[in-house]
C-alpha cells in the first residue's frame, strides 16, 4: 500500500506535467469582519453608514451579526495579490467614511457595556431585510450577543474549473460533477483534520478585554486590571469563549461530512427538527419574532463549522438546495483570526500558505470521519486555541498522541511538492517561502502572531484595549492616507445603487412577512426578485 505522501507526490507530478501552473492555482476570495468602534472606545451605536451603501444589497460591503460589525467581501481572484488589493480598497473606502469611528484591528471586541450595548444588524423594511434581522435576533436569544461581535477572516478557495476534467481523467473517473463533489468533500474532511494548524500558525487572539469575559469556558488569567489571557493561547476566538454551537452536545447536531448527500441531509435534519429548548423561547411573541423558527438550527448558516462547502446562491435559495442542485463550488475556511499587526488583518504569505494547504487537502486521500476522528478534531482545535504554544503539548491523531511540532512537521512536509508546483513560473518562489515561514513558527513558537502580540503588550505594558486601540488608530491613518482609491468611483456608484435597490425591494414586496417566511422555507421564492445571497 502506498503512503499518502507518495500518492500526493505522484498526483502533483502528473498534474504539473499536463497543466500549466495557473490552472493549479486556485481562485481566492476573502470575507473580513471588522467592528466599528466609537471614539470613546465602545461599540458604535450608529446605523450602518449610508455612504457605504445598503448592507442588504451591496455585493462587497455588508454587516454580520451586529449593525456595528462590518463585513468586507471580495470577489474571487486568480492571484492572492489581487484579492488583497480589492480588500485594501474596500477597507480604505470604509475608513474614509466613518468620521471619528475606528475599525477595530483585532478579532476580539473592544469595551462592551453589557449585551444590550451590542446593536443587532438592521436591513430595512423588506421581507428579506426583516428575515436577516430576525435570524440575528434569534442568535442573540440562543447563544447571547457577546460571541456575535467577534471578528474573523473567511478564506474562500475554489479550484480552477479546467482542473477537474484532467484530475478526473487521471483518477479514471468519467462523471466529473460527482467526482468534483467527492473530492471537495474530501478536501473539507482533510481541512478539518489539519484545522488546528490554522490557529497555531495564524491565531492572534490570546487576550481579551475583561468586559467580554463571563462565566463561560476557559478560566483565563489576569493580564492586568482590564485584560485577561492565557499564556500559551493562540486563538481564544476559536476556544470555548468564542464561536461554537454550545448546545451541540444536548441537541446531537453534527454535520456529516462523509459525502455531499450526507452533509445536506444532516443540515436539513437540523433546520427542520424542532428543539424543545428553542421552542420555550417562543417564535412570535406578542406580535414580535424572537427567532425565525424553533428548530435546532434556524437556517444552515447557524451551524458554526470551521470549514463549509459552499455554492453561490440564487435569490432566496437555501444553501442546502444550492449544494444539492449544483454541487460544491468552493470551500470556506472560517478559522482565521484578524491579525492586528497587519493593516488588512492578513497578508500575502499567509494567503499563499492557506492556498497550498487547500490544494494539498484536495489532492490527498480522505477517509470518512469516524466518531473518534471527529472527537479528535474538536479536541485538537480547542487544545491549540487555549494552549497551542505550550511546550510538550500533545495532540490526537490516528496513531495516538503526538507532540504538536512533530505532527505539524508531517503536514508541512506533505505540502512541499504542492508548494513547488504552485511556484512554477513565479519569481521568488512565494509559495515555498511561505511554507518555510510557517515551518519557522513550528520550530520557534515565539514567531507566531499570538506570541508576538503578547510580547508587544508586555513590552509596552499595554492591556488588550490599549494595544488594540493603538493599532486600530495606526491602521486608520494608513488607510486614509491611501485615498483617493483606484476603485473610488466604482464603490461610490455601487453604494448608491445598493440603496436604490433596497428601496425598490421595500416597495415591491408581494407577501406579508409570515407568508414570506413560509414560502422561503418551502422553496417557492427561489428565483424571484430579492437581495443577492441575502442570508449570508
């Protein structure tokens, strides 16, 4: 039996012989969340700025859970430098239109004056807009509002379409669509297996403001009077005070990644099965919606996985229907922290490494995930989030326990031939340089963003708030100095058009809200006029 690394090397060699390197390089998009913060230091209470357009209908500038949590979305590009350039323009455009408000530079939020100080996102009076808001109201009731203002970066990866026929032929497959879905779900499983690497290498949230901390999760240590931390943490955002479906154990919900059909079926079960706990919250109480429904998940996006198979949506289409109809188009990796030490929160080297990781995960064999494997994945992610830089930390794998550095070296070694083929035709070997940079973090944990953040805080005697605010102000000046932008006129026009589009939607609703929800969930709204990908 051949070893996985041998299979991978052979497959990469065959692809490199048959395809130009640009076909092996994926299409990369980003979704970056960033919190708007008042000059006084707490979460902004102002509405989403009209100068940025409509959060409901703008294709690139929207909001996540909170009215104050901006989400900047790039299209996919064939080169990560183009992706970063687009994100740079979006963030500079936003920064120039916020007055005295700051775009917060870290994943963990600023000073929070209780949950009621976190404004829920508003999307106007159309049915689509109301649905987005009610969904977020439901999240607040179910999980609390605190976790909903944590920011992150989502890395979206899609292989080039012209890769699939050649890859399928090499594997002796004739049904390209079925083969693509199997490979993409295998990629998801491998990214889950390797997922702890992302917070180790790129985690940048080892400390938090005490206003965020409650009785949940890890017992943090005092950094100073205003901040808490864990000395070896990499990403508290990915730990048990961060994003998670906390009722998973009680409800039994767990996505099944063994195949696309299994994944769709498991999520459909969760969005159609009533939860007795959520039913006690009530759905429509005294004429006001508290949540969209009382099911285990209101909609598919409520499942907080670190990796999601995705398909762009038609208007009012449910994600499970889109996946079933057209298969997996791209994979969304959701475990990337915002790195406060970079104005964009991510950099080119990081994106090239993640692209290499995704292609390796796509090409490697990928067995189904057993219950034990799933438990190991969850345990490793939590351990690395809380203790990733701790000397002697052991992680779980099929062979039992292994020291984190040894397991990391194995994964990085697997990626070498992938980085080499991606580098063909590029000056400076950027993919191999990125791989070498990450290898350095395994050998020297002090080079990780989490360690550098704590070192900076300690050297300057800055608690979390002062550290994050200082960098937020620095980045604001950096972005404002970049105006005017190459895309300035385009973004101004898009903002104005999105406001017009929202107004038209509000004037043309043909159903009352109750009927709209019923028709959305039974699928009879698909294709009619409405907000693009409106439940993002």
